[in-house]
C-alpha cells in the first residue's frame, strides 16, 4: 500500500506533466487537498509534506479543524453548499469560498474580505448547487457590486455522464463572458481526483483533489 507522501508526490508529478503538455507553468496551479471526513491529524501530516491549501465542505467540521490547526498557518477553502446563516462564520476561517451561488449569501459576506468563486451548475439539477450558466452574468454583477469580497473566477464540478474535458470547456466559455465584466476574475476552480488532468488542459488554476491524495474517505463522524 502506498503512503500519503507517495500519493501526494504521484499527483504532483501528474499535475506537472499535464501542465507541461498544455504549455502551462505548473506554479500557476494551486492544489487544494480536500480533507473532508479525515481527521485533523491527516491535515497535519500533509502540512508536514508542504501542503498549505485544504478544502472542506461542511462548516462544523471545517471550523473545528481550522481551530485545532490554527497555529500551523494553513489556508482553508470552503467547497460545499453554503447556507446563508453560516456564511459569515465560514468567512472567519476560510480564505476562499468556492461555492458562491445565491444572492442571499452576499449580504452576510459583505466586508469580510473573503475571496470567492461563483459556482456554475453544469447539470440540469438545481439541487446540485451552482448558478445556471444563463444566469451567470446577472449574478456576477451582483457579486461585483458587493463591497469587501473579491471575485476570483468560476468553480464547477464535472457532471457524471459527460466527458470532463467537454464540461470544463463549457466553464471556460462562461469564464470568457465573466472576464468581459471583470477582467481580473479569470481563475478556474475545476478538477478533482478523477479529472484534474483534463481540467489543467482547459485552464484550471485551482484543483480540488481529495481521494487521489488522501486515500478513501472514512465514514463521517
Ligand atoms: C469532495 C469534493 C472534492 C474532492 O473530490 P475527490 O473526488 O475526492 O477528489 C472536490 N470538490 C468538491 C466540491 C467536493 O465536494
């Protein structure tokens, strides 16, 4: 069985290879290790291996880990569906929220200084989270009009049953539209364990990788 360090270095070399193939500088790609379900001890071990960016999808679990590991000096990324009554609390420990998808999140985040990605829904299922692509520009205008938050770009999860590269190309097209509204909001949070090489080919700047690095997730709790 491979160790955590071996899995991490294997993923890092695949990222470098995919970047080279796409003619991209790998230092422009931030890898976020999604540590959901895993204990703080695993995060600490990865921090010892040089990982600085971690992703979580539940407020309670994320806040507990961020508090326990406060002295380590990590950046926390919130990647899960977010309730408006928790948004402000999340912004207290998270540097970045990847799942901004509703107007009701804007007021609580106003003035917090948090970085945000707008999540785009690539499926026809509204329960999946994310803004429908045809509503993106209107929502982006509201985000840009909110003071004290910084819009970095777009986040998406490739749907099952679609070739990931084609799905990510749709995000990239949406990103071009967003750039017309805000030329600095060009980051792309796309790519997970099963599709990060395709995401890099389509311009990913932020990868959210869980199991390929952490191994299988234990049952929560
Ligand atoms: C869990 C999760 C990931 C990581 O998934 P893996 O397939 O384990 O890499 C990435 N993004 C989001 C939004 C997630 O919830």
